[in-house]
C-alpha cells in the first residue's frame, strides 16, 4: 500500500493486488479506479483532485448572448401611467 500525498498533504492511497493491478482510493476512501502502473494511478489521483481548467474563451463563445432591452420601454410606461 502506498499513501499518496500532494503538497505534503494526504491525498489517498494506492493498493497493489497480486495481479499487479493498482487500485486508487481518494482522500475520503472513495474508489477512483484501477490502473496498470503506479505512475498511472498517481496521475489519475492528481487529475481527480485537480481537474484541468478549461479555456474560458470556449465557454464565452458557446454561451448565448442576452438580448438587450432599452430603458425606453420603462420610461414610456412611467410617463403613460
């Protein structure tokens, strides 16, 4: 069994079966997955705890634009009332 740490903090543990399979558990004992090597398990732990941030420009481009309404409608309603 290996104790996994990130920045000197406990981040989970990795057990190795007799078959050589590396089973990764997160910091709260949650199962993250099985991996062929210790390096693959360590990389998966880092990705599970610190997901890669997406480029925000992609999100902004995909977001529908809000239609702007002018204040003219509000002013007319107040003047008419």
